[in-house]
C-alpha cells in the first residue's frame, strides 16, 4: 500500500530517508513530498551568541533547522568552536526535542538532554523539573512560527529565556504541483502522514481538492500530538498518532491503522 509522507527527504534522498526505510520494513511503499521551505536569517547575530557562552545557562533546540543554523554560522570559526566553545556549552545544559534534533546536536559535539521528549511542552516540564532558574538565561534559537508553549511555560516558572529567530518557514513553492503530480501518477494513497501544524495549513486545501470524496477512506496520520491537534482543528479524522516522533513509531502506527 502507498503512503504519502508530507516531509522533505533527509539530505534530499528518498531511498536513504529513515522514514522511508521504516515504511518499507512494515511492508508499505512511501513517497516523501516536501511541504515547507526555509530561509535562514540572523546568522551574524547567531554567530556572535554561540560564542558568548558566559552569557547563558544553556541551549534549547526544538527543531533540526535551528541546529543547522548554528552549524552554518560557525563558518571559519569552527576550530574555535571545537577548541573552546563546544566544551563550555557541554558544561551547561543543552536541551532538545526529538531524536532527529538530538542526532544533529551530537554532530556539533554537544551532549543533548531530553531527546525522548516528543514535544516542546514535555521538554519545558523537563527543564522546569531540573530547576534551571539561575540568573543566566537559556538561549533558544528558533523558527519564525514556533509555538509559544515552551517560552510561556518557562517564564511562568521563573526560568529566564532569550530567543532568536534563525529561520523563517514558508510553503514550498512546488507543493501543489507535487501533490497534483503524485495523485495523477499514483492515485489516492492508503495513508497520508503530516509532520507539523504548518504542513497541515499549507497542504490541506490541495489535499481535499485532489482526494475529493475519497478523503474519508485515506488514513490520516500525525507525527505527534501538536500536529494531531492542528488536524483535528481543521475537522480532519485522525486515524493514528505516533507514540513518539520517530520513524519506527510512525511506521508502526500507520501499519496498525491500515490493518
């Protein structure tokens, strides 16, 4: 059975993407379709801040894109990062949401905390429970349409926080064309998986138009509770939600829903 995953393939490669591989492992044929486009911003400011370790009590990453922004801004200061800044950050707390973000953080040489948290809300509870309420703020590089759950929760509990928008999110310019081409070639898939509230907002109208009366027969899946809530808010029937935001958990949830 065909499954449409509304996400960009890792490194642009359908075959090596772990979500594709896990779908294959459970007997499903997946196609990954990019929904979002990203533009990195404020990299000069970010470059200054990641080397100002004395100003912060730790780091927070809730998306792979934020980690990519840090990697980009290191530039010709990579040696300084490896020799000095990296160890100073590792002496503090480096919080992450999800295994994909944690993997990229490790490539920077940092030691992530919280990779088993599936949402920013859960991560905020971890941070609060650890009692990071010192004078120094946590530094949170983030996207332009981040949810306010984590910042609000931390500030309400006395955890100082400094945010910096390092990437802007927009709809992928070819998303409607790619969806149309997919339906023309493959027909309606057995399941469609959404990976973010933005993906729901950007794809839903086109998906409804292409699927038509067959939409209720398509099993709609969510990568996590935040995406599920966005789908429900649009009146969609959510067939399954991954227990954790990992390829294995999503593949298991979709496979079970299709039985």
